């Protein structure tokens, strides 16, 4: 079967016989996005329950104790709101109202289970399509992680329309994984992973431990309907895994109902389905930055900044900037040039996405990063162009720019 790992080619079990997923190592990771569906956060009465959430919270704590970072994408707001009212489900407007009602208790559940501060972040796909809002969201999430807080992200169901109808927090989790430069996307489900058939209806269904690529044949294995409380299904999880893999992020699908499976993740072991990466995400991003059309904005830097970017893969700080040319906005792609030579010309050194618009940047040229807020009255971060948003051109591009954590 195209795209299925070798382990899936084992004989099918006999009718009535269950087959467990073989244990396999997780890819090494430093930062992960953990997506948790509604069915894992609610009890039989439809109200919020920590029955399964407790084990997932322990996974977060254990990962933090190991020096790793976790971001949660949590469903459950609509289900929590429904549980508060004990009412049936109406149309879109009622679902949006239920989402608004359920946000507070859903966040409260995570804060009760976790020892660190929990921060609620509501996102829609529009937030991530718009360059400025994308940078705002990423800067906020990076700062929350730096502060050792736990971001709990949910789709902004109260204003979303298409997203709410599709219920694609799975796909949102894949986008968030790229947004925060995660190494791994963990999707907790109410089943053990991907099977060759519906595990409750097909007695010959067997586990699929590894998916080399999410092909049409693999998508055909996904159950078309969602669970009782969820609005997605295995299909949206595979779509999310495909997006993550293309961005250089591995995905693990596992049962959030099995405490043994969840505990194994703390030891770097997976009992579920692994979808490995399709390529290097940093290289893909650098290629996009290199070939995307740039505007007319130019930032000129001194020799110290040039050396720091060339040799150390450093971010561009305001102290290293000597002049700003042209007009551009936060999030625009600009060229970075060294100071003018004797002939008044200089080769483009790098290009990247700026965190500050031209007018604001002119006010902080040559300043120390610690002075940004006192000068502007706000601060998007210490870097004018973060190293992850910067690509060196010419000979300098042979030395890759490392990510924030040195990858």
C-alpha cells in the first residue's frame, strides 16, 4: 500500500482479535504542539472532565521538567458551553455562543491541572494569513514560552464561520506548529492511531504504525465522520499531518484515552501512528525568503552587524542599523545592505521580514534593544529582523542561519 510504512504490512488479525500498535521511538524534539480534541475533555454528561486531561497535563509537566517546551491547541469550548446549558445544538450562531460560554471553563480546566501560568490565545486562520497579525501572534507565543507560561490556543469560534463549520483545530494545530517553529506535532485522539479499516466495524482492521506520505490511498483509510463531540475526524488529522510534514515537522497520532500510551511519550516512545517529515522546515523557509519578491525597503547595517549575521547567524538588532531607506510596514520583506563603499554601492547582504515599520525603525536606528519600548512606547521584540526570518545572500548563504535554539 503506497505511503504505508513497512511495519503495516503484517498479516491482518482474525475477527474479534485486537492488535496493539508496536512501540517505536519518537523523533527527537525540543518544542512540540499538543492538540487535544473535545472527546478527551468531556465526560458522558457532556460537561468538562479531567479524566483524560490529567494524564495529558502530566505529559506537559514532565516535558517541561526535561527542558522541552509545549504549546497546547485545545478544543472543547463548544462542548463545555453545551454542558453548561445542558441544551441541544442549534445553528451556527448558537454554536458561536456556546464557544463563548465554554472558553472560560476550558481554560480553567487546564489551569487547575497545571502548575505553570496558563495563557489563552484565540486564533483564526485569517490571523495567520495576514503578515502583520502572523508576526504579532508569533511574537506573543515566543514571549509566553520565554516567560515559562503555557499557551493554550483555540480557534476563535465566536467569530469564525468556515473554520467553525469545518472544525479544523487539527489543521490549526499544524499551522501553529510552523508558527512556533515546533519540532513535533502531537495529536491526541480517542483512537489508538490510523488503522487499515474502521477499528470498530472491521474486525480485520490492523494498525498502521508509520505513514511515509499522506497519499490518496492513505486518506481513503480515514473515517469520514467525526466522533460524538468533535467536529473533525481522522481525515482532518491526516490533512494536518501532511501540512506539518511539508513544513519539516513530524506528527504523532496517539490515544489520549490510554494513560500507558501517554506515559510512554514522556520516555520518547510512541504507541500510535508516526508521520515523519518530508523535508527541512528551516531550509524551506529560507528558500521562500530568498525567492519571494521584495519591496523597495532597504536597511543598511554597520560592519559589526554584518559580521554577526555572516559568522554567527545572529538576528539584526537596531544597534547595528545605520540608515533606513524607503517606506515599508511591519511584516514586509526588505533588503539588508552593508554601509556604502567608496563607490557609493554595496551588494545586498541579506533579506528578511521586519518586525518594525520604516517610520518606527528610523526612531530606533543605532539604539540598544533595551531602549525600544522607551522610545516607541511599545516593543515587538529585541530584533528588527529575527534570525528565523532572515536569509543571507551571495556567499554568506553557504553558512545556514541557525534557529533560535541553535538548530
